[in-house]
């Protein structure tokens, strides 16, 4: 499923999308950190991904606390070559058409930790050319892997958080 090559260089050739872990409610916390369940679930999925051979070069996140915490947990388990990076244009309602231009120059093996509806619209645009097409269901802390074949993106696999055992 994932690259399992063992050498000193990162060798991933996919784009990984992760919806941030379950967060506290805005009524309780204005900055919406991960809940205890969100932290535990993300730790579980990230550990499973590492055991399964997932390799990433870097992890991008929106800068929002819940996305940063999720990215940090994945980074702790996956040890990306280039660490974690805050990227503009990845907030829930940001324009995916603008963001997709960044992906053209992105290295292979990037994991994007973000929010809905942004992630769903990004997949719709990459796969069908229409950001309004909802073609994959995200789950908190789950992973959606996309492969780029020539200039066409395809869904390689989806791992809902509950399936990472």
C-alpha cells in the first residue's frame, strides 16, 4: 500500500490528505485544540501509518491549532525529511483553485493536514476538475492517498481512522 523502501532518502510518490483530528467545540475553546479522543485517535493512525511503511518528505498544515497538533503527531511518528510547514491558502473556506498551483511545484510525498470543506473541494478539483464534486468521505485523522499519473490525479486508497488497526 505504502512505499516500504528502506534507505536514507524519502521515497514517497503520493499526496496524502488528512483531516485534522477531532477537536474541542468552539463553545469550550475558541482556538479548538484536539480533544483527548482526537489526540489518541491521531496517535493511533500515525503509528499504524508508520508501521505500514508510509513515508513523507514534509507535512503541510494550515496553521490552525487543531491542524498543527495533528501534523505534529504525524511528524513524530513518520519523521518527514523536511519536517512540518505552515502553508497559506489551506483554511476551511480557502480557494482550492489557487492552492492547486502550489501542488505543481510540490515535492513528492507531501502530507497535507487540513480542514473540510477545503480537503473535499481539493480532491474534487484534482480528480474531476470540479471543486464542488464531493467524491471522497474524510474522517477525522483518516488518510486519503492520491497518485499523480502524468497530469491526472487518482485516488489510490482511503484509510478511515477506525480502519487503521
